C-alpha cells in the first residue's frame, strides 16, 4: 500500500501492519490499556515510517480498538459506571495539568523514571519481591 | 468556553453524588426485624441455637457481638452474608484427574454475595493459619471439611451458576460457548466454592476463628466486620450442623461520603484514592507518552479487591475522550493519514472484539503474570528510547515533525481565513 502524506509517498507493508495491529489490539483490549507505546514502535521500526506520519495515524488506529474494546467489555458486564465516574474526571483533569508540567521537566528524565518504575511494578506482579 | 465546560463537569459530578447518596432520612431509620428463618427443629442435635446480636447498624464495618445458647458440647459456627450480589466467573481448564482431558468450561454466576464469611470456633485457628500459609493453593472444600463446617456452608452453595462449554472457535468469534444444563445440587455446591475463592481470594476473607463456646453450650463471638464492604442488609445465622440453625438476625451496614459502593465490583472505596491515583497516573502517562492504563490496571487490582475484568473494562473507556480529542486536533490540521489509520484500525477492531472475551477466561494471577511481562517489555522499550543512538535519531525526527506540524497549522489557518 502506498500512503501519501504531505507530498511524500511511503510504501507500507500492510500485512505486517495489520497483523501487528491485530495482536496489539487483542492484548491491549484484554488487559484494558491503550496500546500506544507498542503501536508507535511497530509503525516506526516495523513499517519504517517517520514519526510525523505515525503520531496522528497511530492514534486513529488505536481509537478503533478502544471503541470496540469498550463496547465488548460493556457487553460482558465488565463496566462499572460508578468507578468510571470517579476515574473519568481525573483522567481529563490530568490531560489539562500534564502539558503545564511538561514544559518544566525534560522528557528524558520522565522516561528514565518510567523505566525504573515500570520494571519495579513488573517484578512485583511477577512475584519476584 | 473551557470554563463553561468545566462547570458542566462539576455539575455532572454533583448530580452523580446526589444520585449515589440518597438523603439520610431515607436510609436505615427502621431497624430490620430478624427475618423468620426456616429453623429446622426435628434433628438429633437437639433444639436449634438461639442468637442475639448487640447492634443492628454498623458504619463502614465495626465490631459486632454475636451470642446465644447452643446444645452443650457442640461446636458453633456463624455464617454472615450481605444482600448485595456481584458477578464471579471461573474458567476450568485443568486436566481431569482420571481422563486427562481439559474440560474448558466457564462457570459464571451473578448471585455471589458481595460479602460472605463463615466463623468457626477459636480452636480451629491453627487450621486456618495453615491454609493461609499455603498461599494461593488453598481449597475451600477441603478446608471446610477440616474444620467440620462442610454442612454449615449454605448460602453461596445455592447460587445459580451458569455453565458454558467454551471452544477455541467460539472464543475467537467472541461467544461464551454453548450453555450446558444446570448442575445437580451437590455439584453446584462444589463449583460455588471455586467461585467463592475467585471472589474473596484469601482464606481469611472467607473463614475466621472467632466463636468461643462454653461447656454448657453458651457461645459468644466478637466479630470484626472489615471496612470497605458493601452497604445494605447483612444476615447472621448460628448453626451447629447443616440442619440445626438459629433464626436469622440481621444488621445494616451504612457507608457515607467519601465512601462509595461500586456495584459491579462489590466493594466500597473512598472515592478520593482512585481519583487521586488516576490523576497522578494520567499526568505521568501523558508525560512519558504512554497511556495511564498500563500502570492503572495492575495497581487497581493489587491495591483494592476489585475484579480484574471490571478494572480492565472500566479503565479502557476513560481514554476514549482524550484519544478522540487528539484525533480531532490532528485532523483539524490534516495531520492524519486516514488511509493508513483506518487500514490498521480495521485490523485492530477485530482484535478489540476478541480481547475482552479472553479477560474473563483468565484468573487474577494470570492477569498479573502477563501484565508483569507486558510491563517488562514496555520498560525495555522505554529504556531503548533513552539510549544515545535513539535520542540522536529522535532529535532529527522531532525537528522534522515540528516543521511539518507548523506547515500544517499554517496551511489550516490560511484556509480558514
């Protein structure tokens, strides 16, 4: 498939993109997360697309997954409205506050903290400590 | 514009709170009289025990004293359960001991009491501690037999359990499978114990050694009802065996602001904690460029007794709004390749159709285990993004991204004017 983006043409391996997207969607909807951090590497490294093509389009692809996943979880009775009403305003408020903080901290520092934090949480879940 | 929108949000929150907390005058003014329980009298064990409780109302748990008189020389058990019901499911994929075949049957109920606990004589404390020490392998059936309470376990044994024969194809197309005929009473009871374990996780949530029995048969138990359980009516029954039960006594558990009952999760929780946690994680999520779901899901199932399917199914929609507004902003400046996004998106729709079905087939431990590995991979990805080689490449990419974005914005503006 050829994608035209702002005057540049890119050849995209559709099979790899769709297969990868499918697998990421199964796992992310099963465990209830978005999947962005896996989609972006898939599309940049796997499909060889530059970042400026990926940022918007990966979000669009994930949105499909989130909508379907939400509908299916609702169908299976996994949706708790009260719990949602607690989290939803917090998530939106976070979306407003985060850009203010982002101006002051370096993304590299945040990523380094995330590496350690995620690894610790992972080891805890795996029962290592 | 934004202010009005925030005002709407606050108004919505206020309405929600109003709906969740009815005026105090409506709740719990009339102590509920002890319901006439079907006390079977004709039993070789003698007359059924009498029962008295010292309170009819609790405020988010507390201590309640249950006392009475049972036939002398008998152990006395006390069963307590709440009237709020929740869902529980268990997927049986363990090979059969005799045939070695895996059954792949999904057991599911929507009638599990949100709270159930059986109190046994204090002398059985050792056996309970042993079960607790054996970790995740504890088995309610054998534990009940050990403490001589096999006949006492009654309320959850009678819940309606649906069985589905799952198939690989069925799971792929997202069906629970064919519904099997209802189970016989004994089998229903046995399966209900597995569901009780799924619901309450730890043996000390289901069993407690609190009943002190005197030689003359008088008994007394100081029972601590834990915080964070469902509001509503709780029933207390004392029993010496399966057929000799006391009348039912009952008390009401109240919760008030800021505690909130999550009906689908069957747990009461202080609403500020999940709010603050979500806020903190979503800020951090935006900063590190990954959604908060990665951190929220495992933390919520670890910190609170929330079922993992409910957490996954509720965390997922919270990001819908931010994703939607992101897409809107990008589309305004034509910064989305619809062809690319929709093509991969269609593959992801299929995946999103299958995934939520699989959530109910796995246990909490499997959920945590797989999540552990996902997070390790994610942590590795993040580490890769902090390596010098990636940073150098990324710097160039970001510069191009910025340039293109500015071009796109300028273009959109020019057209707008």
